[in-house]
């Protein structure tokens, strides 16, 4: 899933792409049109080059290992963590996590991929980006490397599959015969954030109950909205919200085997879900919230203006900072008012998969590809995953997810551990970027009264089906 920078704001020193980098991207796009060359090891065939099973000899010369991600607190946390901890093993290596605005994240990576030349060594890809990168040969096939260096049994099978496998398996399963192109970097899902002082200590257990409690809280507390959630037409904001409601009310996004969307996403369960979202949940949100995403939901919670909110776990740490909250002068006072829980159930217990993995650019120089592989091996060690948890990361190894280092680090970390068996992802196909844009546009239009709920969902089904039918692609 995609994200935006955390708000309330927090200073960060991570490196951003400037005007020079933007100019480079334009030049690289032009080079791509004329078949520009690559760095080390790219392959024009679908699937890309394979990484060696053993890590090549590493250089002892000074080396900068570069990531590309988007602007938000985990990016700075990764850079700080890597330079503090990886340097103990590799003192000659500096890690840079270069960032771009969330809205430019996909294009910043894939423009360079198209040019067969990247200024990053490790791309942080959304789970749904993998199909596009694999079919274009942009990232290394890590299957043999992972078999030799990584204990795959240490992970929930779906997390390992979601952040690295292609073709993607059925939700909750890993196909051991499929190739792996990445390893987990950051896990994530939605948490329900609720005002204990306004609705009580016990969170609502079902989605219908949650709506009822939010409605009553809004009536009882003028100036406080019952709900706060993502509605924006950007990234995957509005689409994830609809997909989450669709899941808990028993809907399906598509039939992956038949590549069929029309008649599935807009079936009876799908229509019920859109009706709940637009006609029951939307009226409980603040005026002007039709383009809210992570930042705005965090701000509403921190300012005491929402009874119940939904947000990704990774970017909500600032909610417990008294300097960023009006709910208390200390962390303890804030926690007297805020509770965190797994999402309510309804017809099912599904929750959205978030997070992303690390992937080695097929066009990075060989010495930096080798370093990238070494970093990934190092990062997945159990003691390093626990340290990453202490530094604010969300690990993927099962032992780390159940460790005191993770569970005691923040009051919402237990939510992630408990949510892993409930996760559902979207379409892991090369057409993902087109599909998500279609859905965002129409869900946002429905939430803002531009389209009716039924019209919006039928438009999504028709337009997404046209994309799949016209692409001629397959899994």
C-alpha cells in the first residue's frame, strides 16, 4: 500500500530528490525511448537477471548504498538505523534513503527502470508494484539467494509472498514454486484508533456496531466527528478504504484465475459495501474531509476531533507525542484517551495488507548489487529485526513480531501481530497502477457526491475490466 508523510509534522533530514534529480529523470525517460543502456546485470526478458546464490566478494572501498522510498518517518528511521547498526558490520558503507513525495514514488522508480539506469540500488516497492517490475526485468530474481541465505520458515507465508513473490499466490498462501524478487522491509495494516474517554474502554466488535457507536459519539460531542478515514483521490487512499469495507462485508475484488472484475466487485456484497461507505460512514466525517489521507486523519485524532479513526500503523507514532497532540501533556495522559484495536469484523474478519519490501535494481553496478544482497541478508537476522522493531520499524519475522522488543515498543504493535492472519491484498499484476487510479477516482467521486454509489462501483468494474481485457497479459 502507498502512504504519505506523517502529520502532525516531524522534522526529518532524509535526502530528497531535487531539481537536478528531476532533470535526470527527464533525460532518462528520453534515453529509454532510444534504448538507453544499463548499469550492472539488467535483462530485457521478463523476469530479469538472477542474483547469485552466494554473496560476491564485497569491496572494502568506501561505498554508498542507496535506497529510494517516499517521504515519511520510516524512511528516516531506516537511514538512521542502518547507519548505526549496519556500519558495525560494514564500516566502509554509508546508507542513503533518498525520498520523493508519495504521489511521485511509483514514477520516480519506474521512469529510471524504463531507462535501464538507476541512481538507486535498492527499490522499496509496494507489494502491487512487483508484477510490473518483474515483467519488465527491472529487479533481480532473488530465489536462489533466498534459498541459500534466508530462513523462509521464520516468516508468515503470506508476508513473505506479499513482499516478494511473483506471480502472487492466493491471499494467505505462498506458492513455493514461484520466484521471489524481494524481502520484507516494513509490515503494516490498518488499526482502529478510538477515544476511550468518549466511547468507553471496549472497542466496537463489529463494523455495524462501530458505525452506531460513532454516530452516537458524534451526536453527544458537538465539534467531534464520528469517523475519520482515507478518502483522497491519490495514491491508493480512497481505494483501500472501499476495499476494506468490501472485505468485511464479504465482497471480492476480482477472480484472479479468470482475470474477471466486472460482475464481482459490483455484485450484491460490493454494492452493499459501497452503500455503507457512502451513506452510513461518510455522513459521520468532518466537513471538507473528502480528500483526507494519512496526514489529515492523524491531525484529526491529535486535535481531538474524531471519535474513531482508521489509519496505517507505521506512520502514527506522533499521536503519542505530547508536542504534537492536544489530548494530554504526557504520553500516559494521551493513552488514557486513545485506544488502538484490530479492525472490527462483520461478515468476515479481513484487514488490508500494507507495508513493502526491498528489491535490488537490475541496473545497479555489481559492487552495489553485492552490497545490497549483503544488507538484505543482514537485515533479516532475528536480532536485527528485533532492533529494527525497537527503532520504530514493523518487522516481518514471526519471532520478531512476537518479541517483547516489538510488542512493548508501542501500544498498537500488538494490533499488527494479531492482524497478520487476517490480511488481504489487492491485485498483484502489472496493470496495478491503472487499476488503482480507476478505483481511487470513482470512490472519491462517490464520497464527494459527484457520483452515486451504484454508478461509481459500476464504473470501476467496467473500466478495470477494460484494462485487464486490453492488456492481454496474464499471471
